[in-house]
């Protein structure tokens, strides 16, 4: 009896084990099916763009001090440019739609730089607002026609611009991240002068300068100064003895057929009389060994002695004296 009962018990246990195993298999199958369905339902679709680590390489921009950068990506297939701003001048990470691009970029911390034609890479242009030759001296009116014989537009000097361009950016699916290195270079030129051997300079109460024949704007793609000519006024400093110096940023020399360049100096003397002098600096600018940094050395100028201490004739404030000076090196 015991043996029979034991056999029955063993059969029951075996049956239960079989049922348990079957249940486990069914559960596993169902679980696998559910997992498979869950994966298909929650799968993340392919990303619509690339994660791009943008790095601005300023190794070619000695002396650049910027607080941020701006980047425009122009799709090769057409469409509006995609703008990005970086508070960190080193760069940052952005999401960019897949595609091929050309890029333009400059520092975004300027106050005087204006932009136009920004919808296309080829027409993206930097320029500045109109100005007056006497603006820096806080004098009303304008200089006589002889100070600007070609009637060039007078514009504000640009600030320092650092940036560049790239035309070979290709972002295609396949890589999780991209690194985009953008070399930064100076995008404006520095023109400076030193005029020595000035007689009677001690009587000058104010002085300013202007370069003519400079480009009125810059096409950022290709770093090309415009053909149009402009005149850029800028501050000048006197040592009170015999030397006047000055420097300014410009977009470069104009690229039109007229290659003449001139430096104009404006002096206000102690009696209120105003005098301007034009120097032909075409050769010095056009043949400068470094077109990005043009320095002009001049020598020899005699200012008139003003009538002071209340005696004699005082010139009218609207009267100007002018001289066209030959260069002496």
C-alpha cells in the first residue's frame, strides 16, 4: 500500500513539475513576445541632425580678445542660413541638420559692425554707418571739397573683426558626433602713420586724421574688400613737440580701378583757425609688404603760427587753410 501510494505521489509530483516547466516555457515565450513588441514600439527613430562640437582655433589670431563668436551655416542645397551664437569664444556643441554646408563666422561682441546680404554666402557683407570728417573733433559742418576731392562716402572706422570661412563641411548620418574646427584670423587691416619734424606743433590744440581710398565694406566669404571707395576718419595724437601719430582699423584698400590713396590731417590751432593737409600715400599703401598692417612714415610739415594773446586778426571759424604735401622719408 505504501509502495502504491508512493508511486501515485511521485506521478503527481512529476506531473506538477511538467506543468511548471510548461508554464515557465509559455511565460518565457510570452515575455519574449512582449519584449519584442515593446522594443519595436519604443525604438528611437534615426536622429535628424548631427551633434557638432564647434571649436574656434585662434592660433592664427594673435592678440584677439573676444567674448563670443557667431556662426552661420549655409546649406549647399539652398535655403536660409542657420545661425548659431556662442557665449564661449572657444566654441560649444550644437545640433546641425544633416547636409553639406559653407560657413562664415566672426566675433559677436562688436558694436559698430553692421551686416547686409546675409541670406547668401557670396553676398554676406560687413560695413559701418556714415560719419563726418570733423566728428572726432566735435566740430560742426564739413571740410571743404578739397579735403575729399573725389566725394568719397565718409564712414565710421570698423572695430577689430576676427573670423573666417569654410566651404567643405559635410555632415552625413553614421557618426554620433562631429568636431568642426574653424580657424580664426583677423578680418580687418590696421593702417597707421607717424609724421615727424612738424614745426609749430605746440600751437595745435586738436588734430585728427583720415585715410581715403579705403574699402567701404568687406565681403566675409573670401575676405574680399569692396570696390567702392570710402574715407575713414580716426583719432590722431600729438606729442606737443614735433610728432603726430595715429592708427585705425579699415576693411582694406578698395579693389576698384582707382588705386589712389591719401592721408588727410586736420589741425585746429590755438586761435581757432583750422588747417588740413593731404598727403599722397598711394605707393606706401599699394606696395606695403604686409597688406594687413600698413605703416606710413612721413617727415616735414610747417604749421602757421596762430595769432594769440588778443592781438591782430582772428580767422573766421568757417575759413580753412589747405596744403597738398609731398612725402619726405
